[in-house]
C-alpha cells in the first residue's frame, strides 16, 4: 500500500482550486449576457411599438418617429451594457 504524500496533495489542491472560481465567474458572466440579450430583445419589440404608435396617432412625421425608435433602442442597449459591465 502507498504511503500518503503531502506534496502530492498540495500539488493537486494547487491545480484544482483555481478552476472553481473561474467556473463560477463564467457562469455569472453567461447569466449577465443572457439578461442583456433579453433586455435588447424586449427593447426591439418596444421600439417597434413606439414607432407604430407614433405613426398610428399621426403625432409626428416618419423621420421623427424613426428617431424616437432609435432613441428607444439606444436606451435598451445602455441598459444591457449596465447589466453586463
């Protein structure tokens, strides 16, 4: 039977322990990317509705409605960036 080798145990711990935090970070990062993607997708739909409502109510010209849509999308992108970073 082999005798317990403390050097081997230290070596194994040194190899395994750094992997655990990296895995946790990767999982957290994936969750943040997913949340950011969900926000952007919701924003796309919201910006379409903003433009459709603007055009339906005939409040503004088409270029002005288009600008409203752009601003809505930009706000969604900023929100997604805040989640990720």
